[in-house]
C-alpha cells in the first residue's frame, strides 16, 4: 500500500498537480471511512486541481489583459443608472458579440460606469477562455507611435489585433494628433470584421472629428466602428461624485453633457482692453 501511494504521489508530482497532491491524504481518509466512493475520490482530486489551475489561468489572463482591478457586472449598481437596460447588458455578457466580431460603444458623461461595464465584460470574456486586451486610447496610440518610430508598426498592430476582444477606454478625454488618429485607424481597419471591440467615450459621434483632429479620419473610423455595432447611451450623474452631489448645481446634474470639461484658463497678465475700453 505504501509503495502504491508513493507511486501515486510521484505521478502527481510528475504531472505537476500540486493541489491534488495536497488533497490526496484527506481524500484517502474519506475513502477509508466510506464517506466517498472511489469514483468520487478521483473526481474530487481532479476537481481540486482543475479549480486551482483555472484560478491561476484567470488571474494571469486578467493581469495580461490589463483588467486589474477586477470589475464585475454583479458589483455594478444599476439602480444608480436607471437609463441602463439591465437585460441588454446581461445579453452582452453572453459574449455573442465577440463571436460576431461586433463593436460595443458605451457613451456617457464621466463617472457613469462606462469603464466599469467595459471591464466587467472583459472579465467575463477572460473567464470564458477568450483572449482580451484593454488600454486607453492614449496608451494604444502611444504604443503604436513608438512602434512606428522603431520600425515595428506592423508587428504592433498584429499584437493589438490578436486578442478576441480589444477594449479601448477613454476616447475623447485627451486630444489626439492627426498622426495618432491615422495610427488608430490602421488598427481599427486591421480588426474590422475580424475581432470584437468595446469602446468607451464621453463624446458623441458628431464630435469625433474634433476628438481625432481630422473629420476625414473620424468618418472613416466611424464607418467601420458603426457597421456592426451596439451603441449604449448612459445618461446620469457621476457615480464617483455621488457623495458630493449636493455640491453640484441641480441644472448641471440634470443636463450633464457628453463633452469634456473646458480647458483651463491661461495664466499670465490679463489682456489689455481694446480701444481704451474700461474693465467692469
């Protein structure tokens, strides 16, 4: 019996099944007491190992996909955003849009849960065994621009195009140069009808010409990004500012526009009034 157990332990070590090895003695005790059958013992050992490996796989995939910290649909407070159709979000979580290589757009003012929902769908995709990558638009363009300078642009585009789901966050928060817009278009074109995407933006589509600094490129982007698309508009207040809602004027909370805050005023000496006009 001892020799047999040693062989089993050696086999588990050779097969790299540390969790099953840890559970072996307890499983044998249950078996000897008649608490479980031999089939249940085998099932239990394999289940322990599978759960451990799956947990490690998911954790590594989430980190590789840049989906940390983890967000889930279960942790999203739908009651705070009544404009959202919960059933529609649940349907997206079935991940059929990935199989169909569709583009999901989350549009809304800052703090309304766009990034949370995008990340949560990415987490669901990872758990389902799909490859996912998440980045802000600024990060993507920075990576593409650096690759272009180093003569590695095709390779970088292939890297970003490889994932089953690409999440592009924060479109419209930072200005994009015309060169950056062209690089992003090349990536979108490489994924068009081949890979699914989730985009989040605080700007409406009519403003994308301004966002990307080139109406022609913006039109070409939208032509591809809206061809097979699901558009979800979120209308509501910022979840992050909920504790300070009383400090925000009611008309601002009720009519939060899908646009970025105005640029800061320039510092320095005030301009002199024209034609000797007096300041009031």
